[in-house]
């Protein structure tokens, strides 16, 4: 279960960002922003490592004191970032991968929606629903 | 327009019919009977662009990451072309400096039109959408391009892609 999920366009601006309501939501925005550098590093590293890592899933980007940040980049250079609580040790790699898979599937549906313009922020209820299903549910969320 | 996304896998015929009808619609709904050919072609091309973006997103969802530009072009010639036209591009040439020529000897959207030089002047209308489709597909992968098409003897035609260095 994530505390923050973000979708970043290939030009590196956010298409969608949702976090668990806390006092300082801006810190999640900051975390996602700094993770973009790590994403860039990983992508350019893939080019050099002899052809094997052609996966879209990037794995753990970096751990902070309280959180772990995971990344995933699609072929269309759109990045997905998932932030989870460090204390949540039961969350396995496979589960994170399947979360990204679901995000990617839902994102593809949004892209194919003729009422959505690529490059605009994502305003799809279906996408919201998928994301809600992956976020930590707190008592105060509706 | 959402019907375009659903017919991508099913049958060729609905797509061809729809494509032809769209072209008819655009030309007959022009006001005052003006023959603003350029604007209609641009409208068709832009439609193709948007469809290309969405289609490429769907097709690359399960594909491995592309190595380089040539890899992307091969994908367009094989998987992408097969998805839309049920066949691959017959010949791909490049000057390795950003220009690619895709040759389709039996382009599906022209094969019902004529088998030679008849109606040659109408061919551009039938190629505009596909040019946009390719441009949109490439743009979604981060490749900016200009796509044009030329045809001398139907149903063969060539699509020329000029990569724009950003």
C-alpha cells in the first residue's frame, strides 16, 4: 500500500500526483521530484549495461529514513513513482511490480480516451479508482 | 472516434469503411464548397496523430524497452503496421541520418481505390491519416518527425519519415 503515487510526463512535469493526506504533503512532492534524478541515472545506465536490463520496472530508487521510493518507466518515457512507508516491510518486490502493472494498464486506457489530451493532467475516475485501491487507507479519507 | 480504438484488432473492413467515410465527411461538410484541400488533409493528419499516440501506448505496454531509433522504426514496420494493416512494411530504407523510407507494396487503404494510376490525384486524402498515425506513434516514444507519403502506382506507396533533432 502506497503513501504516494505519481505519474510524470516525459518532459518531467507531473501528470498526476496523489498522496495520503498528512500535515506536510509537499514533502511527497519533493520526494518524487528528487527521485526523477535517480530515474534518469538508471535509464542511462541501462544503455551501457550490455542489453540485458530492458525491463520497464526500475526497482527501488532510493530509501529515505521513513520511505522507500520505487520507479517504473514506460516506453513512452512516462514515469510512475510509488512511495511506500519504510516500516511496511511486508510489501514484496512482486507486489510493487504488480502495482506498477495496474498503473500502466490504467494509464494506457487513459491515453486511448479520446477526451484526454496527452500532456494534460489525468482526470479519469477510473484511474483515480485504481490508485485509491493502492493507497494506504486512513480513517479521514472519504 | 472511440470506435477507432476498438476496431484496431477485430476486422480490417470496419476500419477501412470508417476511414473512407471520415474522408468523405470531411470533404463534403466543408462550407461553401471551398476546396481547401490543405486544411482537410491537415485535419485527417491530426486525427491520425492522436490515434497513433494512443495506439502506440497500448502496443508498447508489454514490449521491452527500445534500444535505439532503428529499433523503434523496426517496431513501426513490423508490429505497428501489422496491428493496423494486418501486414508488415515490405521495405525499410534509411540513410542513417534521420531519414527513413517505408515501402508498402500493397497498402491496404489504397488497394480498393485503384490498381494503377487511376484516381492518383485522390491518393493524398487516403494517406493523410496514416501519415498522422505514424507521426503520433513516434511522438509518443519521444521522437519528433515529419511524415509524408508518395504514391506513383497504386496500391504501392512510400512513407518518408524525417526525424527532427530537438
